[in-house]
């Protein structure tokens, strides 16, 4: 069924271009999501690290830390 489809060169160029743009949009969205999530991860890791330092320095109790 797919093999029977025929496109003129102009339509084929348009389809190719649209697919490339769609892929670029998807990649950009993916890259932005990764960057945002890495930022959130870093922030949370920094908080965990600081909390551990506070525990070691006696600023928070073991119960509170747990």
C-alpha cells in the first residue's frame, strides 16, 4: 500500500523538510528537558549534601536528619 504512493518532487521536498523540522523541535524539547532536570537534580543534591554537613556538624539531630 505504501509503495503505491507517489509524490511529485515539490511535495516530497516539503514532506522531508517538515519531518526534519519536527525532529529538530523534538530534539530541542528533549535537550531542554534534560537541562532542566539536571538543574533540579543538582539543586536537590546540593541540599542533601548540605543537610549531611549539618548533621555532621551537629546542627541537626540524627532523628531530624533521618
